[in-house]
């Protein structure tokens, strides 16, 4: 994708790349399935409509705060809105087979022709293409997703000192069933370390299909549910694009 190139003939607009939460939303096998239960209903004679929503905080498109894996990590509800707006996003294409591991060599070519002085990306969106299984192969989507290696998180934090967000079009940033790999990945991304810039946030279960060649990405907005006391939250993600 292009980044920050200006075309005065075309107006910018926002597109949504987060999924709508429904009772059919595929959730990680460790989570409780979403339920949406009507309570008051006009069609049943009530004066207004209300519903009870039951969903774990890592359901659907969601943003992980460092508190997800670190005792002293920052929870997502404490972030100022401006901390979750990213002005230099980049989509990196990284097609992977089921259960594939994304390693440094997969992402390095995206930066090889960019001058070191211009590596100011603050949000990297990894497109594996695995979203094709979300509706037609749910078991595959939930248990055979490609995942990012811990070494990639360290590499990106060193390579891109302004990076604050890593996002992906799979149900989780880590591969299913590999507990130590998952712990190492999240802790590497979330920990505070002097040579690694700011701790990252993760955005998982994104729909990157609306973003196509020819679009200029100008901005990414991550808008979490505002719920106190939780580490992470479902979120709406908007991308400001120019075509």
C-alpha cells in the first residue's frame, strides 16, 4: 500500500476494517461464545428496544493492551484517544499457509528499499489473507491461523522506533496451541525496554480485504469499548484512505 502520498484530486474517506459482533462471530476456542439476547422489544408490546450482550473482552476485532500479559502492563481503558490514532500506517502482505509462522525474513523486504530516515511507521497491518476462512472454514480460522514469531516483534520494535501498534487479519497474533510461543510474543511486544521504543498494542481479527492496491493509507483509528478495569477490549477500527 502507498503511505502518505497526496493526491489533491481525490478526497479522503474512512472505511471500517473491524468486524461486526454477532452471535455467529468466531471466537478463540478458549473464549465463551457471544450471546445477544433481546430484553425489551417493541414488537412484543414494549415501548422501546434493549438487548443484553454477553461477550468476553477478546471477542471479535479487539485491541490487546500490555496488561493482557504483564502484571504491571497498561490496560487499554487508560489510553487517551490520541494514543490510538496512527498517522503513518503500512500494510505488509505476508501470505501464509495454515499454522504458518511469520518470521523476520517475511517482513524485512517491506522495509529494504525504504530509507532508514523514513522508517517512521507507527502501525503495521499484517495481511496473511487468512480471513477467507473466517466464514467458510471457521475451525481452520480458529485453530490453524498463522502467527507472528516473538523474534518479529523484537525486530519490528528495533527497526521501527515509532511503532506503537501491530495488527493482523487472523483471530490471534499467535498460533493456536503454542502457549510458550504466545507468552513470549506478547511479552516481547508489551514490555518496557529502553532500546525498544513504546510498548505495542495488538489489534487482532481484522478484515483487511477492503484495503486494496491504489489506496493511500493516511490514518488508522482504533476505538475500544470504554470499560473500566479490563486489560483489552473489542474495538472499531477505521482507516482514512485516499484513492
